[in-house]
């Protein structure tokens, strides 16, 4: 259980943590029911509880996923000595989420897992306000980790929007776990150990790093900066980020070299009719004049926009990582600026 708590508390890029409860042969509903009922449900669920069951079936005699889900709900209820109420798992719905059980049938072999996280882990609890096209917090943390940022050199995001990249950067630099101020599904389990959870929180607070590098975040939109500051305050890192409302052309980086990690507008979600080619050309010029020798990681859906940053900047990006942002395929261009 300590591992379950630690993973949910500390993982920066995972979406959820599943606990494997069992794996068994199930080629008929009776077999599925008998085996599933015997799993140790009482540690995690209570009779009468709302449960959602998500089922996938591949090359198995039990192929009707909804029927498998209903049978599993019956088996779970009987395993608990009562019944459970079968519900849909809808993270957008009002009110508490049902417990989520996942079943996967492949070649008549059934694997049962329980979601330990509840709301997806990108929901850290700090981002109530979001500007246009915010990044998922897990993706922002992923960009920082993939950029190779060492957590001790300066960091700059000149298109910060609601502040997701600099906030995740401050959490990384301080060594603070992203899940410290939210609830998790495991907190509702009958065997939840609040004292153990509290001790993990205290350990992580005690390990908070005292010194962090300059983290600079700017955006030309005053509303975005206000939201970013409110989000940073909720994340407990308001004092760790220097926010400025300014256009990218006005950016003044601290002595470096450091890292520029950013998600400029790229047309699909934020275009505003502006000339994106000019914006990228201007961004390239800022990097050339003000950030020589810095590292850069730029998230963008369109490689031709990266080319607009100028030959030298574009040639500096020697790695291109394929990612998905809000369902859109994007690439993270990573490199060290060779000028
Ligand atoms: C894709 S959004 C960034 C989203 C951000 N990563 C987040 O998680 O909220 C791009 C941002 O660039 C800003 N922007 C557009 N043109 C700009 C410019 N010339 N200078 C500075 N910021 C600009 C927009 O206001 C917008 O907030």
C-alpha cells in the first residue's frame, strides 16, 4: 500500500495508477463469476458502494463487454456479502466518482485491476483557472523532463498561458510531489492508513529543496498572467516564479545558459488570426540575440513553424519527440542553441 500511496503522490507524468488484483482463466460467465468473487474486494470496497467496470475483450469466448461488466459487478457484490451499484465512470459528472474496476480479457485470460487514483493524475488540484489551450499538467511535466532541464539552471517560458510549465518546473526544482494537495481513490478504501499517508506528506515536505534557480514566465495576455499567478499560489509556488506580462520580443533572460521550455501558439487551438510565421520568426530572433548557448524545447504541431525560427535555431533542434496534446499529434523539438 505504501507503494500505491507513493506512486500517486509523486509521479509527475502518469495518468493513473492501477493495482493488479488478479489474473485467471475465464471462458464462461460461471467461471468468471466464481474466480472474480474470490478476490479480496473487502480491502478496497464496501457493500452498497458505487462501482464502474470498464471491460475490454480480445479473442475470448466472453466477448460481450457490457455483459462481462454486469457479471463482474454481481461477483464483486457477492464477494463483499451484499451488492454494489453499477455506474458509469464519468469524470465530468458532479459528485464523487464511483470506484473503477478494469477487466481485460485476452485469449480467455482475465486480468482484473482496480484504479487507485480516482480523478486522473494531471488534476493536481491547483489549476482552477485556465487560459486558452492549457497543457495537461502531466504533459507539461513531461516536456520539462524530456528537455533535460537539470532543475538547477534558469528556466524560461515566454508563452506561459495559465502557467502550467513554470508551475510544474517549480514543483520539480523544489522536489515537491505533485499530488500533495488532492484526494485519491485509495483514501476511500476500508484499509486506508491515514497515518502512513500523513507521514509520506511530512517526509516530502521535509525534503523540500531550499534553493531553486530563477524560473521566468511571461505572456502578452494580462488575463493569462493573472490566472497563472492564481494557479501558482494554489500550487504553493507563487514566490518561486517571476511572472511578467509582456510580448516575447521584450523577454529579458537571466544570466545563463538555462533552458527555454515552451508551448507557443500553433494555430490549431490558439491562432487568433495572427501571423504565426512572424511570431515564430520573432521568437527565433529573441533566442538568437538573448539566449545563445541555452537549451530549448518547443512544443509545436507544425514543423514548418519551427523552420520559421531561422536556419540556425531550427538546425539546433536535434531531437524531435512525438506526443499528443488534447488529441492533436504534436512534436517536441529539443536541442541546444548553437549560436
Ligand atoms: C498555447 S498557449 C500556452 C498554454 C500554456 N502552456 C498553458 O498551459 O496554459 C500560447 C500562449 O502564447 C501567448 N502569446 C501569443 N502571442 C504571444 C506573443 N507575441 N508574446 C507572448 N505571448 C504570446 C498567448 O496569449 C497564449 O497564452
